[in-house]
C-alpha cells in the first residue's frame, strides 16, 4: 500500500530569530506478507523551514532544507506484554544556509504499540 504524509509546522519562541514555519512531504510504501505476518515499510520525506528573523550570532536569516529516509520492519507475532513490536531505522539530514546548523543523524528505535 502507498502512503503520503504532508505536514505544515510552526514554532513560536520567545526570541524571534528562533521561531520558524515549515513543511514536510513524505511518500511511502508498506508491504505485508500475511502468510508470515511480516511487514516492511519505507518512507522518504523532504521539507524546509524558514526562521522568522536574522540569527543574532551569524547575522543572516536561517533557512533549512531537510530530508529523511525511514525503514520499518515488524512482524505481528513479535509481542512484548501483548503489544506489537517493530524496529525502525532512519537517517535524517538538515542542510542550512548557516553551516553551523547543518547536520546528519541516524536513529534505530524499537516501537511498541
């Protein structure tokens, strides 16, 4: 099955240079094999953030571009205290016009539903 996630976000900080608005768009796919009760999902999203005012340290208005890839693996037979368990791995990269704020992070998490 295909999925599509769209997000609009905003954050208001006491200090205006750290307030922002942004968006995120993420298509994905999930595949379920009933015979094995095995589920695999993948999403890839892109987005952007613009900050309200000039950064007081770097002297320019911050603008970020973001990309994220996520892979989910689960099995309906994987249980913990009668809850479904899945493994989620992701990689996220933020590229900012102010290099100090650019980064890449990886994450592995265990989801219990």
